[in-house]
C-alpha cells in the first residue's frame, strides 16, 4: 500500500482499493479519479463513483474536492 506523508505527518496521500464496498464510509478531503472513461457499470465503475460521491458529502462543511481525469472527451 502506497502512502505519502506530508506536513510532519499531519497530512497524507493514500492510494485506496478499487473495491467500492471496501471504500464505503471514508471521509476524504480530496479525491483524484483517474481515467474515468473506463469506469463502466460492468467493472463496478458506476458504483465506485457513487461511493466516492457519498463519502465526499460526509466531509465537514462540504470541503472535499474531487478531480476527474480522462483523455476520452465528448
């Protein structure tokens, strides 16, 4: 598991699971969503996006930021 610490251990960047069930319940401050054009229903991508959205709304004062990256534009 990859974890990067910053600010003398008060902040961290952490890679998380690709399982929506395991991700449920977190309270992130920032989330980067990579290659979202590959997030298909058949690979639980839609469920993962929903879990991330629910987790993001749990943050204090709605301060969570999300950034979705894709190279397949419409």
